[in-house]
C-alpha cells in the first residue's frame, strides 16, 4: 500500500485547499497571518546544553513515606506551592512554577523543589494515603480567564484537586473537578466544607487548606501520573507545573527482570548503579524573554510579577482572529481561554532540549506525553553532526520532502529500525509490539488514518525496551513530527530552524542549534558499555497476559452512543463539548454542568460508541476504568448530523500497541471509536458515600470523562460520569 508523503499531505492540507476537502471543521481557517502567539526568544535556547534530569537526591525529588495511617496505608505528605527552578531554561533565567513538593523526600535532607517533583513509587496491594497541603499564592503565574464561562475561577485561581491519572480509586480520592480545595479552607461542592468534609473520612484531623486521598493500588504494574484537576483552572495549573509521575510495581513485572528487563530505577538510584530505566516526560512550553513588554504589553498586568522576568512561562491569553475562527464580532476578554496551546520549545523531564549519556546496552524508556495539546510521532535517528542533529530533505520533488535524511536508529536486539513496546497506560500489552523508529508522519490513502512510528496523544504512555549496542561513540536524536493540531496541522505550530519559513517565519529567524524547535526533543550520547546485561528473552511473541487483568467479552444489547462536538460560545469562541447522540445534541454537545447522562451501574459492562463530529483527533480519557479499544470505523458526518448513521468503510482493529488496556484513546475525525469496559469500584477499608454535588442530578459515585487536550477539557469537553 502506498502511503501519502509529507509533501503530498502538505499539498492537500494547505490552508486554502484544506477547507474544501474536509467534511469537518478546520479551526485555524482565519486570516493566515504568519506570526501568531508570542514566541520564546530566538537563538537564546541552545540544543543539548542541559542535562536530562533523573530522579532522587539532586535530581527530580521522589516522595518518601512518613508513616502508616489508620487505614493501613503508607502515608505521604506533599505540599503544593510556588517556587523557582533555575534549571528549566538556564540561558534565559529562573522559571517560576507551581508544583508538588514532598515534605519527606527520598534520600532525606533538605532537597530543593524542582519541576515535576513528588514522584511516588508504589507496590500493587500496598495502599498509599497522601495529605496534600495547598500553599499556593493568590496571584496566578499563568493568566486565567475569569469571564462568565469560568465561575469558579472568578472566586479564586489557587484551588487544587489532585487526580491520579489512570488510578482505580474511590471517587472521594479521584481528584474530580468539584473536589477542589484552596489554602483558606474552602472546598468544592462534591466534598463540602466543615464537619461534612469527605476528606475527613480519611483524616479527621485534617487542617484548613488540606486534602486527603487514598490510593488502593489494586492494579497491575504501570506508569501513572498525578496532576491538578480543579474546575476552571486545570489547564493553567497543569501548565504551571502541577504534575508528576506515579510508578506502580508488582511481582509479575519484577520477574521480567530475569528475562532481561532492565533493573528498576529506584534500585539503581539507591544502589548507586547505572540507571537503565529512564522516565521521559514530554512538555511543550513558551518562555518569556526580555522583549515581553514590547510584544505582549498586557502580560505584566494579568500575572504575578514573578512571572514577568525572562525564563518565566508564557501562555496565550488572547483569542487571536488570525489563528482561530469566531462566530461573532464580539471581542473576547483578556485573559481569554483559547482552543489549544502549542508551545515552541520542548522539555523532557523538566529541562529544555536535554542530553543524557547512555551506555551501548539495553534501556527501558517509560514515556509520558504531558503536553497540553501537542501529539507526538516519536522517532530515533543517528545524529548527523549538524547543529540540530537532524537534516530535513528540502527538495520538494523528493518523496522524502520535509523528513529527516539521517540514518535510522537500529536496535541492537531487534537488528532492525524498530524497538519493542511492552506496555501502555493500562500496564503491559498482552504481547509486545514492534514500533518503527524511522516512520515519518504520513496518511494512509485508503483509511485516511495517520501513519508513523510511535504516536502518543496528550496523556498517553509507552513502555519501551531498546538497545543502544550499535552506537558506542555516536549520538542518537529523539525526534517528533506530528502535526499540531492533529491530524491536519497548522505550519505556525511546527518549529524547526530554516524549515518552511514562509508559513512560519519564526523558523527563518532561528539559527540551527537553537530553539524555537518542536521537532527535536533530546539527544542520547552513547558511550562504551561498562557491563553486560542478561539475555533478552522478551520478544514480540512473549505472552505478557498474566501480568494484566483478563479481557472482557462485549455484552449483548445496544451500545451507549455518544458524540464529540464543536461549536461556538456566546463570545464567538470555538468550544468543544461531549454529548449523547440525541439528534438535538449532535454538533452542539452538552455542558459539563448539565445533569449527568452517563450513569452506569456498579459492576456492569458496557460498550461505548463515540462518534467524532469535529476536525480534531481527541484523546478521550475516562476516570476510574480501563477499557479495551474494540475498533474504529469511518462514518458520514453530514448524514449522521441529519439523523442517519452511514458507515463509509469497514471497522478497523486497534494498532498492535493499543491492544492492551487503555484509559486514554485517540478518537479520529469522522470516525466512531468503540470501547469496552466494566464499571467496578475499588474495595476500601472505609465506607464511601455518594457525592454531594447538586449538579449531577443522579445520586452515586462521581467521576468524569473528558478530552485530554486540556484547553478542550476546560471549555467544555468534559462530562460527569456517575456510578450508581
């Protein structure tokens, strides 16, 4: 099957031609002004001059337990506070951040707070209980829309609600949007204040400004993460830095070390040995420069003074007509929410464009896409010695136009340009999948689906085994070329020096070897091995199913039909929403605050059919449950809007690396995605009451489902999910 090259894709998806060929909205079709957003200072942020941060003392702080609770859980104390980190973008200056800080860090002593700090390593069957103390200041470091669409932001912008993303937890510990708490003792309507505060079920001595959560850890080994989820400010709190990793271990995973799985990172760090398990957390940011007052004169009036100096984070706060469509002539407020945030500078583990030294041997990469809206198509290439490490093909007649000309990374164990993916969000895959290292973004001309190497939407994870054994003395570049927005893209969000300078003039101003750059993530410097690894007996045929929950059988009956929608709010701004498939809802969706319509009974199994009526791929995340992707199938969106479901192609099974349990899935435009899950509730040593949230309309245990493009989630692509 011949795939469509990037050159051809750019031709058919150009801003003028794209509107006529797409059946669904293309949000950036406004005036095609070349400059939009404020940009990080060009030629001030060099590639590969920071060192990739590891974990533990002197690196990203790890939380240590400070006791055992009455529930029998290991207890942790974690503050949420503002701080400065001088290592995020050191050539510009210290970065003001909000984030988690363990009161008792692993390794002891006084450890400085750092971006992404507060990592927890837990064991299956051993519960964890955490006291979170909100110490955030009243003034934001990221601009917050306080218009009528965001009533809770009007009250305060320093509320928090910590969500364990991927966690199988009681709803009072899920960190839902309405379970927030502020530093002054105010709590959200799901939890309530005073003597009825549900957090006090876990900790009767809870102090003002604190929240308490209980994680049963009744799941298989996996990489999860916890982040803020407070109503109206999730997108800004997450961008400000309130997020970190949560690693869950079990015996099955431990036994895989006898089959060549690299040692656990915590054992290596504490034992002073070579670290061969590398967590890699990706984010895209924009940084304030010395020119901020010239190019964004209102910035200093809408954020705290600590966020106005070079090196601070910048976030879009004007609804720009040259970037997004509007349905009215009204001028939105400043600050205003925006449809998506795409940064121009890539961070890995909290630092810009880092380098790390690895030995020519086996490693395990635990990858999380923690971007606001940017998708990844991760590839690995041999550094060609150029300032960027990557050279793009510039001949427009070449089928490889716009793609790297570098030699691909060949895995020493697989002896081909492919690596072994053994897990995703829900733990191990039933069988590992081979993922190519050198497949640029392209479009399948038959299915219309994106093709590439390793696609990761925001919140998706990947667990990889790769071997650098062929590259001692060389460097390897981690690269991504996924369009933003995904899948059609806007060239103004694609940063690479000297590339496509007409569509993105910032690239013409950028010297090779510096940012802005969104294609280069980091560099691995490979040195000779100082030891040997056990033989790797994990292959693509290895059965890993004993390490995960058994798969489900779809029940009989009618699936639950739901929709992904896009329209405009009263200001004329684009707005994304979830909804049922009622004819009046299609295309319009429902508000988060509308009464709950997804109310499955505890213990029941359901198939959801989710029809995407928008022009974007949405990473849809369900709290509480893991699900199986059954298939995807294209449909005629226009006929569906008129009330008739007409499929335009066959059902397509999930990709091999989507064959395991998921809790975030990519749902493509004009496609129905079918997922299967059972709505079990965790067992706890305490009674779990129903939510107090009056908006639900149905008594039960309150969770949510939403798009994990955070700007979509907040405006207003989220709905309650009540387990009855």
